[in-house]
């Protein structure tokens, strides 16, 4: 068994060797897997850092690569991510591919010696998260999941001022709201698959089916590819719950909702999502329904209420006549999250949204999906990390 001293020495040598490599070129070579709208946008945030150079792009759709190359010219391009990972000049990988590819892209990258920034949700199934954590640890790789609230001042400040300080008192319930707006039919065009789009590679592990434009253009409406709004929005908000209340999964989960706006377009992910999670000493209600309202999380304590979202927070003391405390911070906190990842690539410290942390906060939204599919309340063992029998 390796001693603690040997482990620390090995970690120091890894950081030292990494800094020497960077010293030769002083820039982190970035590869991007998945150059759709989100992947290309986050790539642009990486490019705002002087110590980053985008060197390779990968996507199943050549048209998206062409568009990304407008922002990152002179990059090498690939349709198969494994070819990109063979490049020695790639140090880190940004993964912006569809959810059902996150596990394979991240593990392949870490096995190839690359650090990874993977967009949320971390993965598609409960079993995939531990595999991603193991790959990060075995390969001594940095793995940051795109849960940018972990790096945002707008979240960190109220956590210390009102949660850690005890100003909110005993918290008994949390409302986590992120509605998706009116439901709409899925795309029916282009009726014929573009000739430069690799549909079979897009499907990956998913059971083969003929070209369906809606399943490519809005894969989050189909549970084969992801967990719908439960994992798209839910992983963000449940991660904030864990960030404030402790890194521990719930004891139970129950889903209410479904496809209430059926356009007969083959969608399988519910448009109306209400999931209730029970933790030790408090409950959380996550909602994502088909109307608009202010998004955010409200922590209800016996000394007041705290509301927080990506650009503002407000603390309302319970005392009659007390004035609320509010702050607004404009801008996109994703840039701070990217910078944290880059700093950790150099220091070899664990990032703010390390894979191990994200592997816990992905559990409640995935339990919500399972509750929806099985049409039952789930009991969960937060220590053994397994769904309990009836």
C-alpha cells in the first residue's frame, strides 16, 4: 500500500512535471468535443484567458465545426473524439457533447492523460458517475463539471453570510424553481439528414433509430439521451442545495408531472416536472413547468428567507419591520468556473465542482427521473448509494 508521504510526493512530482510542460509553451492546449451552441460559447470563455490556446475541434456535424472554426481558426478537426485525444498538443478537453456521451468522452479523455471540463449534467445514469470519478483519480486528472454556481461570488457570498453564520436559522424547506416556458412541438425539418452529419455516431450507445430531426436538435426532450428538465436544470439547483446544506444525497424522491402538452411528436421527457426530495431534517421541492416565472432557489429558515439565482440574492429577516438585504452581480459566472478549472490544471488541486462532488448532486435529479419512469416513490440509502426495495 502506498504511504501518505509517497502519495504526496507523487502528487508534487505530477504538478511539477505538468508545470515544466507548460513552461515550454506557457499555454494550455485545449480540445473541444461537441461544438454546438453551448460548447462553442464556453470555448469562447476559455479563449478569454491568455494561457489557453484552442488547438482541435470535434463534432459529428461538420457544419458545426465550420462555425466553431470562425472563432478558433487553424484548429485541427475531427469527427471521432478518439482521434482528437491522440494529439500530444492537447492538454485539456472541453466536453460540450449531448448528455449520453458525457461519460464516454470524459473517461476516454482522462485515460488519454487529458484534464476535463465537462458540461452538466455530469452523466445520464447513476452508474456512470462513480466510473467518471474513478477515471479522474486513477489517472490523476482534473475533472471539473459545469456546475458554475460553485465558482460564482453571487452564491459564495450569501452561503457564508446567511447559511454558515446561522443568520437564516434552522432551514426546514427549500424551493428550487427553474421553469422552461411554454411547451412546443419538436422540429420536423430537415426531413432528410444532412450529408455531413454522422447520425450513427451521434446515437452512440443509444438504440439505433432512423434520422429524426427533433431528436438531434432537441435531444433533451427524449429520455434515451438524458433526463429532460430534471437533469438539465435540476442538476444545477440540487447542486446548490448540496453546496449550502452538505454533500449528502436525499433519503427519498417522488415525482409528479408528465407530458401534459402532447404534440404527438415522440417526446418522452416530461414537460411538467415536480420532484420532492426528503433529506435529514429538511425537504426540497424542485419545479420546472411550462410557464415563466423568476428562477432561483429559496431557503426557508426560522430566522428568515434567502433567495438566490445567478445574478442576485435577497435575505429577508423574519423580524417584523426588518429591511431585506439584497445584492446584484451582473455577468456570467461560467467565466469564473473556467478560470478555476485552468488554475487547478496548473496547481493540481481539486476544482470547485470536482467529479466527486458532482457525482453526489446528480443523484437527486436522476432519482426524480427514475421515480417518473417507475411511477413510484423511491427510498434511497445515502450511505450505500443505492435505491432500496419497496
